[in-house]
C-alpha cells in the first residue's frame, strides 16, 4: 500500500512518520535509498565515520512530506500494531518504467551522487538515469537548505522537465515554484499500477455523503475523500459536478481504493501541514463540543481554542459495553485530553477515557529525572527488567538496580505483571529512553535529586550509588549520568587501605559535595558528612555579635547604586548618608522578569533609585525590592506577618523562591512561604515546571489549605483561581505598569547618549508603524526585515503575523511593532491588516 506521510520525529536510526487517519509508521535507516544503504554498509565495514555520510537528523526535519510504501505490519506482545515503511524509490516507484516517464510528472527522488554540474538522482526506475542540473536546484538550496549543498540520501520532490532517449535519460527540477505548481494530467498517462501519493489532480465531485465525498479524476479514476480530509472551511459547500483540486494520499493496489485530501496544506507539493505547539499535547480540555459522530470510526470535537480534534471509537469510553452513542450528539460537551497530533490530518487526537485524562504521565516529555513512578513488570532480560509505565512507555531497570543488593536470580523476586514503584534515573524523550531504579534507598530518599553538575553546590548532601571502588577511592553516580569521585582520604574518618573490600558496585551511599567544576564535569565528594575544616570549626565556636536592625519590612528608602554584581546591585541608602549598605537582587528590580535583566543591564554606578522597599533586615544584611505589586500589597496591608494569620481562601502577592519538578515554592513579605503543587500551578497542563515559572517571578497565590502541625501552606497559582474579580482591570494595571517601566528605561538610555542603535531601540515602541523591506523568508514561514529605521537590529515577523500576505525578498511593506527586546536587539513586528488599520 502506498501512502503520503509527514515526518513527525527524526532519530539516528529511524523516521517516525504520521500517516492519514491518525496512524503512525516507522522508516528504518536501512529503508531510505540504495546509495544511503551502501554508505552505511561501508561505514560499518570500515569501523569509522565517513565524511560524506550524513545522519538522518541532518537531512530530515519534522513537517516534511514523504511518499511511503508499507513493508510489514507487526503485532507486538502487548497487542499494539507497528507499521514498518520504506521511502526507497525502487519500492515506492516500482510501478513506473522508462517508457511511462513523461514531462511534468512529479516523482520522489534521492540524491545518489554529487557532481560538478549537478546531482545524480535515484528515482527507482530501472534503466533510467536521472540528472538534476545545479541551476535547477539553486532556488531550493537557497531557501530550504540555507545555502548548504544537497546530501547523499536526501529525499527530494522532483518534476521531470525533459525525457530523452525513450526514458533512458531524464532531466529534473526541484525549483520550489515548479514543484508547487505541478499538476498530474491525462497527458502523463497515469495508471492504477503506477499512480503515486502526493500527486495533485483536478477532480470532479460525483457524490456527497455524510462520511465523505466521491470524486472522479484523470478521466477514468474514482477516489474517496473521507470526513477528516475535507477542507474544514468548505465542508458544507461541496456539491455534485463541482470541480476541485485534490491530493492523492493513499493507493491500495489490492482493493483498488484511492483516497484523496481536499485540505489546503496538501494542494501545493513541497509544502508542509500545519503543526501544533508541543504545549498542547497532554492538555486537558474541560469543555470540548461534539461536531459530528461516526458510529464506525469515532467523533470529531471542537476544542476550546476553536481547533478540531478526533477521538477514535475506543477512546470514547472505558469499555465497549459502557459506550453510549446518545452522549455524542452534535453540541454535547465532554472533558477530554489531547494525546497526540496527526500531522497528516491536521487534527489533535483526543481521549475521553478517565484513566488517560487523570494519568500523571502521557509522554516521555512528561517525566522528569527523579520522579517516582508506578509501573508493571513487562519482561525479564539478561540486562535487566522492562517495566511498563503506561501503554506507550516502557523503561529499563538495569540488573544493578533491581534491589539494594545485587540479585542473582531476579525471577524469584519479580513476576510478569507485578506492580512496582520505581524512581527515574534518566529520561531521554528524543531517544525514548527511560532508565529506572528499584533500590529502596533511592526510591524513598527525601534528599535533593542531583541531576546536573550546576546543582552540585558545596555542602549539598544527597544519595548516590557506587559504580566503582578502587585503591584511589570510589566513583559515585547520581541521576542523568552525573558522577563524581570520593578520594581515599574522604571515604571515612578512619583510614581505609582497600576501598574495594569495604564498598561494592551498586551500593547506595550518602555523600556531601566538596567541590564542583560544571564546565569540566568534575565533581569532588566526601562520605564524611559531618567533617568540617578546623578553621571553620573555630569560627563557629566564636559567637557573633547580633547587629542592630535598622529598617522595618515595608519601609521605603531612596538608594544609590554602588556596584553591579552577577546576582543584583549593591546600593547605599541615601537617608543614612550612604553609610548603610544594602542589596537589590536582580529578580527584585521589577515585577516583570524580562524587565529585571534589562534594568540591571542599563543601570550604572551612581544612578539613584527612588522609593525602594525594605524586604528583610536581619541585622547583618538588608534586602530591598522594587517590585511594585509587592510594595502595594505591603502598603495596603494585603499581607500576612506570621503563619497564624493565614486563612484558606486568602489572595496573597509574593514571588517564586524555588522551582522544583513537583511544584513551586512561593515566598511572601515577612518571610512566610508556601508550596504550589504541580497540579495547582497553571490552568494549562504542566509537563515541566521550569517552562511555567522562574525564580523571582511575581505571583498572586490563593491559599488552599494549611497544616498547623507541620507549619505548611498549600497554594494555588491558577489564574482562574487567583483573580479578585475584575480581571480586565487587573490586566490593564499590569500592562500600564510594564509600559511605565519601559518608558523609564528608554529615558535612562536617552540621557546616557548611547549608540545610534540604542537610540533607535528607544524610539521603537509597541504600536509604532514602520516602513520595512523584506530581507529573507525562513523555512518555518517567518520573515526577516531591514530598513533605515532599524539599522543593526534583527526584525522578525512570525508566520501568523504575516497574515495572508505572500512576502518575497526585496519587497517593501508596512509593519507594526509588537515587542522590542532591547537585550538581544530584536524587534517583533506584524503585517496583519487588522492591526495596521487600528
């Protein structure tokens, strides 16, 4: 069976391809083309990397359309089907022969050799030599490949320009405009045996039915357009005898069924389907509306953002017996979760199953190193044990990690189907690699998880496991392959002559970080947790004299900048004639994270900052803040001064103190802190907490519950829960404060008489109209601009903000400033008419 597919993921060994109707398939690295397979074999035989062999990652990118042929359909042990594909032209184009080739045909080809004047292309037709002249590739190389040459094994959409010697020689073109405008015609003598997916044809509507449309094309062919491939904007306006453009997406030679698509993304060869943001995968949609129900297939829903989604029949209920068709009439609302996105159908795939909606993990991207997960024993192998975390995710517990001690016969402890509680040692979503541990000491550890060298601060105490014990000491491993050395003199307070007799491989140990060099990935550790240098002990014995507290929390002062430090500003308090030194952390320069960095960059020694609030004064160190929201909360008494004042339901203004995989710690003025768990952090589904919050970010939190015995506060940071009522007024106040601060920064830069580029940045404010020239159009649809008013700046418009305009390099156009990033000298603009008219 021949199919048109869209590359979804690329790894070193395979392509994951999205297929029509929500299916996915896999193209192994050996099924690319003959030339690429020969290079692979040569590399394996020589045992060293070849210069002219590029990896799949270098040649292919998600969103690229490819023609595929199904080679096998395998069924795994857990009942899941795996579709193996090939994009080798010898298999895809096997129905073609030299005499059938005609000018104007659109074929798949692969670069087999790079020559001086062009490229030899493998089109899979026996007895035919295909050549691509270099001038016919220049436009493609410049716009798509960014100037880099074509590579052996690279897939191309080729149009036959000329056929010579009865098909023995053909000249090709990959010019984007020629490919995009290509149309299959009767003159090209297509037959069912050589018809190819990806061909665009003119077709006539024969019949319109609820499940789709029947079309006739190329004189004597008929085909079907199912409900998922009708143009969403025209789905109700098709009528018999109407002429439409359609793209062939599958050909089944056995049943002789041809399927086509009327979706706009497929009607111009060389294009790519619309993609969805990765943030949407895994999101739970509270109210999705049924648009249509198809009793043999599933249901189409409209999501909260207006996009369409499809749920297969098996995902509409827990079991077939519990399924109620009456609940899926048009207009009915259901809660669902987005579990995937079908590039070939340009639709989200959703599930209404309760266990999927409530599942903690859906994809490898949802799992963080250090997470504790529940799983089911799937298989016991010599290298370890396979654990099924979800239907789509499996992890490996290496033999060393099956227990706190090495198990010689793990089959006596574990049975297939057993439920186990593991901890994630390593997770690589790109490679779909999940390494787990069953060591109780690690699974139950309450100590911090050490998963990168940057977090290894001196004094940190954590758990790890021994991977090597030698005469020089022990090597201890942590999470994400972080490892460090415990030298012989740090193994114990008593001398140890033979470490390998005391410590064994796999042993869980508690260690303290002595020193770390993140750049060199060097980590020095100690097993002597309580040992401290003698000088430090001596210092600790000398009691420090408590200094006088000079300022109360909430007190306002004017300060002068003395020194800029990496983490903030050192300032002197003017009211005290400069004798009192305080500090303003960078994150406390503003309520807005981006403005904090910009202010730190713009301020200089000697600058005066008026009305700064004292955040804390312990007699030794004074911390100040310029966060206007925090200052207002203190001045209006919208704060709690102690744990006893906290009540559930309170709305409090604070700032993020720490971001952890399980949630966010928020600190409020007067030192009270609380935790917002992952589930209460955002109205959106949270995969990675670091994607939603940063340390120092100003937040409004709602108190959900308090534990007086443990002195713990649970918070909610969801915007829907933390509004005082007038959301519009709150938003405008924040926006007004942001523009006020940006105006202050521009005035500061103007007074300094900075460079002409900086002066130009000061003049660019959101809403300003500019006259620009299109400099370049990127592969993702965005565009770069230049102009006399933006000299030295990077000016960009995303694909969305180009609107309906088809811009070309050199063209003059009007644009509206959306945002100015002064730190990176980037300006974001829009060409959308509805914005320019305002």
